[in-house]
C-alpha cells in the first residue's frame, strides 16, 4: 500500500492519510526480516509462528491503524 501510494500523486485526503499511516507503520514496525528468519527457524513450531502473527496484529492496533484503514476504505 505504501509503495503504490508513494508512486502516485494522490490528492484525496483519505489516500494521503492512508499513505501517512502506512509510512508510520513501516517506519515503526517493519517485521519483514524477522518473519523471514523466524519462519525458517521455527517452521515446525506452530506456536511460535502463531505468536509472531499475533504480535503483528497487535502492532496494527497501535494508534488504531486497523480501524483508521477500515474507515477510510469504507469511505472510498
């Protein structure tokens, strides 16, 4: 989402907000490397992978990002 919106010059307030929220999330919570490493190390340990997924979901609740994204998408 961040990459797609960053490539365009959107004028909509909603899309600017989505872009800012996605930028904040990426800057604050980039789990890409951790997911890649841990999924290889713990591929047989479903509990650890489940906890990692829960951590990612929990991070999306910071600053109510999920709700803000949903509200904006509903308006579009």
